[in-house]
């Protein structure tokens, strides 16, 4: 895959931990699976709806994939789609940006315009 960036949706405490420690080792599901689950731009909204339904004030970080080389693997998941999986801790230095995901009146996560 030739993606330059991937996205990780974090709870506010997880993001605060990333900022404080400078590295994120993974959410419980990541630790259980042995890698950090990431999403492409096209996959992020479905990831939010499927795994973070009803959770407000999430932090979606944009991850620069360039530093990861062999630690990043594109593997089939949902319906055979390839998802980026990071087999290494996520350093704060790889975070290229972030947005706060809020819920609308229907309980759907609101992504930035043009996302």
C-alpha cells in the first residue's frame, strides 16, 4: 500500500497517556491482538461507528507512516479490506495532527469537512 498517513481513534485518557508518556502501547484490543489497529481515511468513520459507538470527545490522531517500515503491515480484516496494523509502539513524534470527534444529535461521530 502507498498510504502516507493512517488514523488511530483514542479515548481522551488514552490520548492524555500518549502525550504524557510520549508513546502509546495500545488500547486493550490492541494489546490483546498484538498490534495497534489503525484505519485509512476511508475506513475511519466505520471504525468509529463500529468500535466507539456512543462515545463522545474521542481523539483521532493522524499518523505519519514513513518511520515504521517493517513494523507496519497491511492485513485483511473487515470483509477482506486491508487495514494498517502497527507492530510497534506508537510514538508521539509520529502524530502529524489530531481532531476531536464529537457526536451529533443522532449519535454519529462528526468528522472534519472534507474528511
